[in-house]
DNA sequence: CTTTGGATCGTCT
DNA sequence: GACGATCCAAAGG
């Protein structure tokens, strides 16, 4: 496995499974280790981010703004602290559960078009931190239905951070209606 | 449509 | 004691 910024676009179009719920990943962000000032791993391992330093394929969940759970895929190698934040997905299976866990939502595309919403819709919690996403027996895991990652993912700066804002480490499936923000018109990709 | 501010709490300074 | 890898409702154009 390479660095987080290499893995992030490869996770696009993969399936995230949590119990009976399944969604297709359409938006990711890369966060590196000590070298990345915007990463939780920037200041080294702590009690909160310890699973970020685990082996590749580990789930790292954390509490955001005291309210929301966010989910990351650790990219390894062990001890580095690189991870990919899962920012949005397209609901595939288990829609009934998603609707009931997302009261007030009207449009299907609003079920999981944000990192906090994604965890809520999928039923992923802080307790799932440390899960082995590659183990077929895990409640939360990642697999594929054969759909390859897009050859030309949209690339933008990461959202919601105040440091290292010039790095364009956010990746989106082109044309998706399920990203956290609409496709910007006019295109243009580096 | 865009902008603004409140919610809420664990973690680190 | 301050600050978030966010979300939503409310208010303004």
C-alpha cells in the first residue's frame, strides 16, 4: 500500500458494508502522518488516534465537533498514521434503516453526503473503532462489486480544515449526485 | 440561492 | 480553556 493520497482515489466506487447496509463510496479525503499538518496524526499517536497508526485496512472512527462520528480507512504502514476519510456514499442496500436513522431527510442523496451523515446512515459508531475492514467477518468492512475506481476522479482541496489547504487531497467520483457538494461546473482538473 | 451562528464534548494546550 | 477532518436551521438576496 502506498500513502493515503494514493489510496484515497482507489477507494472510490468500493462498497462499504455495515451489517445489512451497503453504500458505494463516492468521496474521500487523504490524511497523511506526521508530515501533514491537517492530519490527526500530525502530533504523533495519542489515546484518540491510536488506531490511525495500526496496520492498513483498520477502521479509525473519531468524534467530530462533539456531535458527529467520522470514519477513516487506515492506509498504513503500521506506525505511520496515514488514513482516508470517507466523506460520502451512494446508498445501495438497507435503505429502510438509513432513512430511520436520518430523520428529517427528504432526498435520498442527503442520506450520506457528508462524513457525519455517512456514519449516521450506515450505523457506524465510535465503538467500531479498530475494526479490521478487510475481514469478511467484521460487521463493518470494505469490498468490491467489480466496479473499478474512476480513471479521472475530481480533485479538490480538503474541506473543513485550516492548515495545508493547498493540498488537493479530496477525491470525488465524477458526475455523482451523492457527494457532499455539487460538481463544480466548467471542470478543470489540475 | 448564500451566509451565519448555535449545538456539544473529548482532546490537547 | 480553546478548538475542531460537521450539520442544520434560520435569515437574507
